[in-house]
C-alpha cells in the first residue's frame, strides 16, 4: 500500500485553536509556541495535525480574520524551521460541528444546504491560497468527523466539490479525507471520490472506546469512575457495554459478530476493509486521531499503543496521536513522567 510520505508519525495540537475553553488571545498566544514545535520534532515526530475552528479564520459575515490565519502561518514557519510537515484540519465549519457536547447542533443540515457548503468551500479556497507555496510541507483535511452514517453519499458530493475547488489552487498538495460515523475506519469503503495521486483516505481509531474513553465526561452513560484494562477478554468488554447501556457508535466494533479477539489481531480485523479499499484504489491510508484517555492505567495504555502501532507499521499507515497537550489525552504533562521514555519508545 502507498504511504502518506512525510506524515507517518505525528501528533495533534488539539485545544490550541480548536476546542478551546474560551476565545482568548492570551490562550492562543501561549498554549502552543515555537518551543512546543521544537519539542515535538526532538521526539522524532515528522508532522503535526493542527485542528482549527472556523471562528478563528472568519467573522460572522464570513470575512477573513487575519489574526486567526496568523496562528496557522506561525505554526507553518515553526514546522519549517524544525523539519516538520503540517496537516491543517478544519475541526468545525460554519453550520457543522461533531462535538457531542453541542447537543442542539443539527448534524445533517450542512450536507444538504448549498449556502453553507459554499461558505465552507470559500473558506477553504482562502486557506489554500495562503499555503499554496508549500505543496510538500502542508496538507489539508476538509472537515473533522462527519457524525451521521445517513449522510455518507451527501458527504461524498461535498468532498468531491472540495477536491475540485482545491485542485484549481493547490494541484499538488495532499488532501486528506475521512468518512462518516466519526471518521470510523469502517466507513472508509463508503468513500467515493474523484481520485488523484495526492488524495489520502483518513480514519480515526479509539477502539475499543470503552477502554480509550473510560470515565470520559462527554460520553453519554459513561460513569466518571468507570475503569477497565487492556487487553481484556472480549466477553469482559461486551458485558460492561451491556451493563452501562452503551450501544451503536459508543460500542464501536466490540459487539460485531466478526470480531474474535482483543489485542493486535483486533486491529487487524477492524482495519482490514479500509486497507483493502486503499490498496484497490492505490491511495495512502492515514489515522488522523487515536489515543487513550489519561484516566486509563498507564501500562494498559502502553500495551494498547504497542498493538495499534504494530498493525499500522505493518501496512504503512501514517498517523497522528491525540493529543500533544491536555484535552484529557495529552502526554506532555507531569502525569506521564513515570512512563515518558516507554511512551516515546513506542511512539
């Protein structure tokens, strides 16, 4: 399978100019600095994935915000200085958010509303123009985590429009596109796009969610004090899912009949259809988010990372760990001091 060159081993900068607590210039100026980019490069990463929300880049009337673009441009220059590539990920656009805490969000409308889509595409054209001079360094991801499976074909149409509009400005940049169900690996085969040799299939993997999101306050029906190890027997996870009342996307692959184990083979099984699709289309495969919540027992988290990396390495799947700092998944804090070297070795 083709590799996403330059984007094999990365980390997310979540919580900086996306998913921040408040729109605060002091936060934007201090949460990620050149020092952080230097540190990331020193750990052997080759790229950063930079989530950004539209509110940083455009006013309510859709006119551009220069201050917001400055953060992206600063990050690109820091990455250039320390030899890193950069993936710009639009984490939220006007009219759409994946965020489960935004319970009043209509997660379907954007995919059928031409005006919202035109605003989205216009924003992307401005981003492309700003970074058109860096085809080897900068890649673009149109939208983070399309939630609903029922919009799969509508999303294919939006993504196809994105590709056509971007190619008029950035013919040689990588475009990184995921599927539905929160960019589930199982949705990669549903992607139907106009392909070229700079398209990348993207997915996210937090399987089994019961382990990677244990105690997560944003997961409905998840007790804050719930804890579980890795790996456990398949029946142990299934019993816990039933007891907690977690189903559908929250249950993930654990309840699938074709899943026979939890461990390295588990990732082989759930990645298989996406790998087949990528190989047939001769398109690189990339995991834009994966990781374990900081509430999990550290050695269990390391075992999980080792298993998922083994399979990713076997098939040349590029990846970006969630997350560099804070957001319940960060590894740069003191909490990870006791396993820091083991963690870095596995990464």
